[in-house]
C-alpha cells in the first residue's frame, strides 16, 4: 500500500512540475518548484486524510482547498491600478486539485486536469490570441 501511495505522490509531483513549466518560462515566482510543492503537499494531505481513524476525509480536503486559496491571495497584487497575479493564484489553486486527484487514485482526472491547466497557460503564445483578450480591448479604448 505504501508503494502505491509513493507512486501517487511521485505522479502528483511530476504533474505539478508540468504545470509549473510555463509559469517558470514566464518568469513567475510560482514556477516549477512551487507548483510541485503544492501538488505534492495536497496529495500527501489527501493521503493522510484517507487514513485518519474515526475521521472524515473531506475535512482535510476542505482545509487544503481553503489553505491554497489563502496562499493564492498572497500572490495577487495591485500594481499601478492594475491587478496582477490572478492567473498565478488560479493556477496554484487548480494545481492543488491535481495532487488531490492523484491521492484519491483518480489518475485520468489528474492527467486531464494537468493538460487543461497547461493548455490554458500556453494559449496566449498562439498567434491571434490577443484578439480574444480584454487587454487588447482596453488598450484600444485608451488610445481613442
């Protein structure tokens, strides 16, 4: 059983690293190591919650979600009238779900969630993506 748990933690760490790759390339403070730590930590807490005697596994899971929300709030900043860090905060929060899915043996969900998060992060690299963002509209209105 411990080998299965170890495999789940390793999987969550690898998936967390994949999510952190784009953040690292973009120069975000929450890069590979941060995303790995969040994924591994949420996986470990979830594994622990499965084995709490006379406990309810949903209690620890709920605390992981709110704890990551608190951590995410710390990366949101207001700079020159603009809000920054929302994508990073949302990425950290979603990365915790990858760790939790790995812990509960939901491997397809963990891998699919990782792929979707990573895909969301790299969308802005595609040609023509700026046409669909609000920042393009905002800059156009400012020049008029």
